[in-house]
C-alpha cells in the first residue's frame, strides 16, 4: 500500500481528486476548477500547468 510519508516533506503521491484544470487562452494561464460545483478555484502564477491535476477536454 502506498503512503504519503514522511509527513511535512511537501510531496503528494497520486493525483488530486475532485479537481480539474483548463487552459485560459485569454491570459495564457491554467485555472483549477472544482468538479462538484464547477467553480474556479485557483490560477497559476506561471504558465506551467498544475501538477497532479487532470485536464479537461
């Protein structure tokens, strides 16, 4: 069984659940969205996508 140990090392094993990301072509940034409500949650400061978050089509 996989573990997210040791605690406090600022790493995660596996994908983030209940979230997706989409690319905003207007400002060239990736935006994170909540799967349940569909509301936008966060936007990346740089142009790289979020790590471990699945992408929408």
